[in-house]
């Protein structure tokens, strides 16, 4: 009777140990599988930008964070194709056309003008910081090696050009078509044909 009792207890202990060993092996197998899956995730989770350029702000994601396709992870800028964005008042926008010659002076480089052309004119009006209505006008900057994103400046757009003409102040024009010219000690009234005004 004692031998049977001992063998039954041994069988119960052996079965219990087998179950514990099997459970431990299953846990180990699951852990190995989890590690292998994490390794595969790391191998296939490289993110590539669709454009060449530089990261211009701090990434908004942390290591291990899930990323959706709609999330902005970082901002990439192609510093070889920088554009200057100007605001042209709505009263002047009719005079501006793509391709017009422009000179941009950046605050960081006051004595160095950048020759360029009007590239694109925005189709939708914006409200400026002073509350007026304007249209964004874009200028491509060719020599962008010293330029940085966010620089401020002023753009002058050549809307008309006239050569070999005389200029007079607007205040000198009388009745929109006459000026007085000094000949000797006398002033003579002459009719003029107005050209470009500014």
C-alpha cells in the first residue's frame, strides 16, 4: 500500500513538473517569437523621405511610438530650391505677373540683392499682420548656399520699364498734361505725354 501511495504521489509530482516544464517552454517560445517579431519590425521600419533635403525641425515622434501614415514625423526642406514668399497688396496685384524681374534684399544681407523673377502668384487672398488684404507671391532663389528658412526681406518687382525718358516729380505736372520748363529767366508751359508713374 505504501509503495502504491508513493508511486501515485511521484506520478502526480511528475505530471505537475511536466505541465510546469511545458508551460515554461511555451512561455519561452512565445518570448522568442516576440523578440523575433520586434527584430523584424525594426528591420522593416525605416522611414524614407520622398524628397532630398534636410530635417529642419525636431522630430515629433519618440522611439517605440506607433506612427500612422497621416502623422508628421519631421519637416524636410530642400535647401537647393528655396523660395522667398512676399505679400503683394491687393491694390498692386494686377500689375504683377509671373516672369517679372525682381530684386530681393534680405535683412541678413542688406547690401546684397538677389536677382530673381516672380515664380508664382497665389490665387487666394490672405490677411497680413497689419490687417490688409494681400496675395502671396513666390520667388525662386538660385544662390541658396547662405540662405536659411525663415529669413525676412523685401522684394521689389519691376512692373514696367522705360528707357531714354525724362522724369519729373508728380507735383510738377499741372492739369495732368503740362509742366513748366525754365528757359533762361522765363518759365514756359509745355504739354507732355505721361508714361510710367509710381
